[in-house]
């Protein structure tokens, strides 16, 4: 297993729109494409409270590449993303990392 951490820094005031999009649209499309989330988090204490951090679980890099590409090119996602950004951009930038558990990690 590999894990991906993604941090979305929102345009000021747009975090609620991002949370709503994930809850009502994105997660259903991920299910359709076999993408497994391992947790979603907002920042309680830290540099910015305009961030959404989440983890994804993948069987391999090939699994990630295949499923992520299918999701990104899904016409339903493209349309939904455009609709949710009709009032303006939601995400200012995204930082992601692909992680491998250590031999002593409780998550394998």
C-alpha cells in the first residue's frame, strides 16, 4: 500500500464550498472509480484554517495513476467542478505527497 496526502489551500472564504463539493459530489465519483479515502481533516491549529487535508489509499503507483486519470477525465467530474466554481475559484493551490509506511507503522 501507498498513501497520498493532499492539502488544498482554499481561496479565502471558499473552504465551505470545497467541503460541500467533496461531501456531495467528489466522494460519489471516487466510489465510481474505486478511489479509497483514508480520512479528511480541516485545520484546528496551524498555519491556515483555510485548508483541507486528506489521505488516499492506493494498492500501487500504477493503481493510483489509472484511477486518478479516469477520475480527472470523467465528464461528470469536469461538469460538476465547473458548476461549483461558477462563483469563482475554490482552491488556490494543492500540495500532495505519496507516502510509503515504515516497517513499524500501524498503517500498512
